[in-house]
C-alpha cells in the first residue's frame, strides 16, 4: 500500500481524530499521525509473525513438505531402491495457467523435446526452491514445452544412507527419465542448485552416460577459492579446528545432523539482514510485504536433517578437504570422481553478489583442473559460464528476473549448448529489440550469444593464490588430526550420554526453531493479537512518506544497518587475519607435512589432479584417431567444417545462427540432433588439430554429393557466415571454402554431362 496515500475510517479504536490533525506543518499532528501508524504497523507485524508460526507448524505436519508452486506425480520413491534414500523423483504437472510460449515451441514436436530434471539443494532447507514461483527453473522448462521432473527429499534421512547412496539414486532417477522418453533428441538436461550442483557433478563424474547438458546454479565446487577480504565463510572450518565439531554435532543428534546449523551459518554471514533488515522491511511495509515474507519464510524455516555420516563426508571431502576438484574421492566400487570424466556441457551460473557461492568457488575448479586451453580441449570438455552482476545467492534460483531471463534462455537454447564443440565459453543475454536482425530466429525476449573464452579469462575471475592453498591444506591436515583425537577420546563418552530424547530436545531448542515455536496460535496471547490486527486492517491509517518522524525512522534503520555492517566487516577481517596467521605459520605447515614454499613444483601438486600420464596418453591416442578421420564424411561434414572454419578465430555461437544452421542441416540429413552434435564436435576437433589439412580434405568429402545439393549448401554457408559482420581474414576464408564448393559442383556437373556429350557425338 502506498504510504503517501493515507486511508481513513469512520470509526476505530486505533484512530482518534483531532481538530488539528490535518493541519500541514504541525509537528504535533505529524507526531500523532506517526504514532498511530507505528502502533498499527506493530500490531500487523506481530500478526504476520503469528501467521509465520502457524505456517511453520502446518508445514511440519505435511507428509512431504515443500514449497513447490506446481502439482506433481510420483515416479520413483527413493526409499524403494536397493540402497534406499529419502529422495524422490516426481513429474511436474503443468498448470492450466502456464502454457508453453508459442514462439518457443512452434515447429517442434512436443513428443521429441528433451526432458528437464531440476534437483533441489539439501543444505538445511526443505525442497522446492527450483519451483518456488511460476517464473522459475521449472516454469522456464514448462513454458518451452519440455517435460519436467523434480528431485526432492523428505525431512528425515533413511537411517544409514550415505552421499554415495544419493548419487546412485540420482543415477537411477535419470535412468527412469531416459526410459520414459525414448524419442528424446538427447539425454536429460539437469539443473542443479547450490548443494545439488556439486552432488550432480559427482554423479555425472560417476555415470557420464546418463547426462545431457548440466546447469549448476550457485554451486560451490572449489571450496578453498575466494577473494581476499570478501569471502569469509571459507575460513569457518579452519577457525573451528576442522570437522571434529561436525562429528560432535552429529553425535549429539543421535546420528543425525540438524540442517538448522547450516542455515545459521548462512544467517551469520549478514548480521544486518538477519538481525534487522528482514524484520524491519516487513514492519515498514507491512501492508504489502506480508505474503512475500511468509512465502519465503515457509522455505527458509523448513529445516531438514542429514545423517551424521553424510554431513561428515561432505565436510571432510568438500568443505575442508576440497578433494573433489583434485580427483581424490573414490567410490566404494573404485570409481574415481573426476570432473574431467563428464562429457556433457557444463553450464555454470554464478553472481558477483553471492556471498555464499562467490564466482571463485563456482569457477575455481576450472583453473584447478586445467593448466591451459590445450589441456581443456585435450580432455574434450565443454564449459559455459554466465555471471550476474549483483543478485544474491537465493536470487539465482528464486528471483523472477532470473527465471524470466537467464533460466529461460538456458532452457530454450539447450540444444545449442549441447552442440557446442569442446572449449570454454561465456554466455550473454541481450534484450531483443526492434533493431535486432533476424528477430524471427530468436526464441523469447532475449538473444543468447556464447563467446569463446580462455583459462586465463577464468583465472582473472578466480584469482588463484598458491599461498592461500597452502594455508587451507594445513587446515585440512589439522582437521584430520583433531577429528582423530575426538574419535579416540571424546566420541565414546558423547555417544554414551546421548539418547533419542536428548537429541529431539536439543533440535527443538535450536535458536532458529525457537523463534518459530514461541509465537503461533499455540501461544495464549496470539488470539488477542489476531483480533487487534483485524480491527487495525479495518481502520488502517498509513502515514505519509514525507512525515518527518517516518524519515527519522528510516534514518535510524539505516544507521543500525551501517553499524551492523561495520561490525560484520571488522569481524570478517579479524577472522581472515587470524586464519592467515595461524595456518600460514611455517612450523604448522611443516607439521602438516607441506613442502617448503621454495619448492614450487611440490606446492603446485597440492591441488593438481593426478593421473597426468594416463590422461596425456589418451590425448595422443585421440589425436591419432582424428588424423585418420580427416578424410571421412560427406556433404554434412563438409558443410559443418566450412562453417566452423570461417569463424574459427572468434567462434561466437548465436541462437539465430544456430536455428538457421539446424534448418540447413535438416535439409542435408534427417538423422537428428545427436548426429548433428557428433558432426559439430568432430569437425571442430579436426580444425583445431590441423585446419589446413582439414580444408584441403574438403574436395574428397564433396566428391559423392549431388551438384545441386553442393550449390544449396554453399548458399546456406554464405548466408550463415554473413549474418554477423566478418573481418577481412574471415571473408577470405569464406571465399576459399565457397570456391572449393563451387569447384566440386562444377566437376560433378561436368562428369554428368560427359556421357551425354559422348552419346551425341
């Protein structure tokens, strides 16, 4: 409600009209008006908090609590799997008010659209954040006409379930989706948020054959990475002495780890928002903010549990150990979880405004795994990253703006992403305007363009720091030492003193839960507040925004926020300084078995992935195979090779060119998108290996094609290549390949005419 437009009521116990109340400039009248407004807002604020408590209690009573804004049909219950877990796969039922956008599905067979699977994070909260609103990841998939599935979980884990069990369950879910969509043009596309991002990447490292493109949003993978002075959360493990405290918390929970502790860690990052801004914003705008606040609190207050063994695995291997990016994690069946095993394109979406998963933690694994561009290309991996300037961590998944823009573009252009040759790219979304050329080839309201990048470009974002890695490696060693000491001397006593009853009481007394438990209709004073709020709503009298007392209130709020921000900055700086001092001590690093700082080769091996010789041998073998395939193929291979050759120095992928290229290739072959993908990746690899030899081989590829088809392909290549401005060198390359096509066409025509000429003679 606009506070500049007061609402009056004829009778109310909360307003007491005075003769001078409407006199402009009267300070007493303005003070009285503000006092009435402040009292009314206080009552309404208390009532919203009461509703929050009621909502919390009702949410706990749900059999499968979630915040999805969509209907679902259960497909696979994870509790029925050979290694049961508390996860489940459901199919999203498209609501009547959310029909596919016509311009996104026109000309496409709905039965042959790739399915999407959205996986929600199990990081202390309940499931549903990927479908929290209509404009969300799930909404984007449904608008584009794709069948959509959701992987969620129950509040309590199955006793004994492990992280590896969850990985196997995710693999089983994807197998089921693949089975249900035999006509799909490719493997399912998977969108995974936050914790689910690294979990899905681990599963894809174990079973790369099940995945289409993978979109990881706000997902921390490289836990030691971060910008100095900006990302204090990464120091938490070291400042607490390692993962022994995780083990203690799990033991006090009788084998379960309370996710509320994870939520509290997030809350501590921004004390101004936690202690003041969130509540003040509701109080100051209580007329309009109530429903939005309650909607978010339903998710934020839905704390869930993990098994103690699950959380211990996560902290030891990821948060503190950072062992995923170095390929040190091996499953019980002997499979090494190496990100380089993944053959599907990986799309990383992160934000500079994210204080939980900053870009260095989302992208740092790239610089950890690959020495240079040749190393990445040699492993045949495709990585696309997109950064947002300001949005926060939860906004990446829940904001309507990202749902309408980034997620819609990722979804509607998923086939383009899947066709990208191996390499590193950055995605950009520009608004479609009246000046946009070939706007009819653009799906949606934005134009997706993908530009090639280098490892050096990512390194500028991540800013790797070898000295920082040494400190974190020292903290990881000390964590293992302290955990061993705890398990040897304290754990038996803690477990002996813990019972299911004490664990249940301790969870209910968690500070975050207490605020929800204390104020609801269960409280004897709640009914009085509800009645008062009803009266206030009938006689609501908002004060004008230019009221001096309202302005004083705003100024006071800003001062409180500034003070809490100052405290946060001082605290974070002190934590960072303490961490660097403690774990940068040479004697402690020597105790941890780290090499001297002068031994650069040994220090580089701290985070370098293993099996280098095996990987190098596979790269040599791949190059030999490509040389043997240089002259293999026909008109389709020749056309794709020519297109890629013209743009090989820049390599931009624009959705307009992609849609036109797909139309062109459909004329040459009806083998579908999978064949097209294979051809594009193969021809790009051949050009990278030896572009001159690849172009010299074009006449052989065209030798068996009909001349009319060759001429048609040449026209399409010319049109596609000139959609965007060409440099002089690119024009010369285009002229070269068109000459080759023209020459091949003339030769074929001449050969056909020769028998007829001889017959006439």
